[in-house]
C-alpha cells in the first residue's frame, strides 16, 4: 500500500487548535443524551493508548465513558508516550501489558489516539494473538509523517529520525493491512495532521469514519466517543 504524499495542515488551522479543543470538551454537555443512549458494552477488555507526549490522564474521560457502558476499559500504564521508548526497544513492555490483560479477560481491543493509534497497529501486527480489534483516532499511519505539523518536534523529543531506515521499516509495517478488524476515525479539519493520512481507503478490513474535530482533545469529542462506542458494539 503506497504512502500518500500530502502537505501538513496550514498554519491557520494549527493556531485555532486550542480553542477548538476547548469547544469540543464543552460540547459534551449538550451531547449527554446521545452519549447515554449509546449501545451498552459486553465486558470485553479495552486498552487505551494515549497520543504523543501524553499519558493515561488524557484518556480518563474516554476510559470512564467506556467503563460506564460496560467495557473493561484500562489505561496502558506505560507513562507518557514518547514514541521511541514504546515503539522501539521497550515495545516488549506493551506486549507484556497485553499479555497480562488478555490472560485475565481474553483478546484485547486497542483504542489509540494519534501516535497511540500507530502503536496500536504495530502491536496488532506483532501480536495478533492478543488483539481482538484496533480503533485508531486521528492516527497518521497511512502517509508521509511530514504531512503533520509536529514531525520536527517528534524528532527532537524522541531522538528518532523519521527518514531513518529503522523508522521507515516500522512505518511500512504499521501501514500494512491489519490481521484483525480495524476502524480509523479521522477529521478533514484536523489542524495538526493531514486527515487523509489517518486512514487508507483501500485497506481491506478497515472501516473509516470521518468526524469534524480538532486534533487536540479529539478523544473528548462527543462524536468520537459515540463512534468508538458504536464500533465496539458492532464488532
């Protein structure tokens, strides 16, 4: 599957990300009725993977919501997501976490935001025996990482070069069709990553769901929470 060569979102979209994120959180109040009417869960384990530089706290609203619906929603428990530490040499920590959860409750559904979604896909490729399903949210796995406004910051903070051979090999692995069912939630108005590299239209077994959202705080948006709930209920 060839990677898409696209540009990063324009600066004006990036500049309004914080305001859009706050607006999205506030919109939860008006969406209460719809959120409460979502299909109930079946008790399956769901592991939530946070985005770049964030940890389990950033996933608390989603974890609480999915737990209320009836899923065994849990944080990944690996601290802040710095990419190299988790995707690279310490990936075994994530696999060990998956093994523990799966041993207690069965194959795990992975829900990952941005970089967390990329890591979720890597885990599903390498340990499909432990993963039931993958849901990515605003995860730029299907194209050139330069189609984002944070790739230089990512390199500086993680010490990884996105054009390095090891990173390129991982990106190709991650972009391959998954061996488990998958859903990619994306937004054309994302101000940090080009939404078109957050899904691959020709990927077998992966359904794309478009929402209207900022990148920051995307996991708190009512339409995203509902999309995750409905996806899990239908699988």
